[in-house]
C-alpha cells in the first residue's frame, strides 16, 4: 500500500479529541494507526524526527511496553534527543559527516514503512511525500538486518564509516 502524506488538514477526527467535525480517514491518520498497531517492537530509522505528534506516539508505545529504538542523523536533534530519552527511549545517531538518510520503520518484525517521508512538520502536510507499507517477509528481514547493523555501528564511541551495500530483493510475491 502506498500512502501519500500530503494532508488536507483532517484526521479521522483531527488530533483534537474535542473536534466535532466529520472527517474521513486521511493518510496521516492511517500512518498513526499503523504505528500504534505495534505490540512488541518499533524500530525507527529516520533522517529527521521532528514531529511532536509522532514523538508522542513513540512515547505512548514505549509506555505500553513496546520496545522502541530510534536511529537518526546527527543534525539538530537536541530537542528530539531530550523528548525521547527523557521518556526512556534509546536513540542513537549517525556520528559521521555524511547523512544517515534512511527513512523507514520496522513494526513487530513483520511490517516495514518506507519512502520519502520524514517524521517532520513538512513531511506531515507541506511536502509531497510517500510511504510504502510492506508485509513481504524477505523485504522486512532485509530492513531489520540493516537496522540492527546500524544499531550496533552507532553504539560504539569509536566510529568508522562503512559504505553500505545495497539490499536488493529478487523474487516474486
């Protein structure tokens, strides 16, 4: 499924719980629902994490007992670092001069969300962005392996840059 994130300013109700207007489910509402469906793990590898609404969802997942891990680029992330870490979520950053430009989430080791979308205000409704929801286990496994490799790489205080091979899935279904 491909989800466009350009918003029309509505949510299945908007984010305002007191909203009295009828709304149809929009892309952002579907994204929230997919993220909130996590029951065991939510691994976020995102160039930018700057949306308070999405940060709140990650904190809510963590408080429900879902294992939340985040990897982000090291650009201007002080506020995010505090918001997530102060709520007990482990965040690791790329420590190189290069961009960690991935944009994907692995949910419960069974779903991948990937595309051009960043967890940012622009991504939520200003930019034309896309997200693809993938259930194919070979693809999910490749993304999870990439996440785990980066998780280990960014855990060390001594950083060495390693160009990553492309992950290509050649198969049917």
